[in-house]
């Protein structure tokens, strides 16, 4: 599980249903991110990840 920040609860929580997605970055680069939902209030949570090693 990945920890993300819930804007609605204003707290860090473990994401439920987390999936890795790719998003556009500056200069046409793609960035990795995790997208999931808050287990308490079901708001969408997002976490930008680092480069793969």
C-alpha cells in the first residue's frame, strides 16, 4: 500500500484501490503517479512517485 495525502480529511492515509498511472510532465516527459481513494471519506487521492530504478 502507498501512503497519500487526503485533502478533505487533511491527513496522510494509506490509499485503497491504488493504481499506478502516468501523467504528463514538463518538457514532454511522463511522470509516474499513484491514484487511489481515501478509506475514510472515499475522496480521490494522488501521489507523485519518483523515477523507476
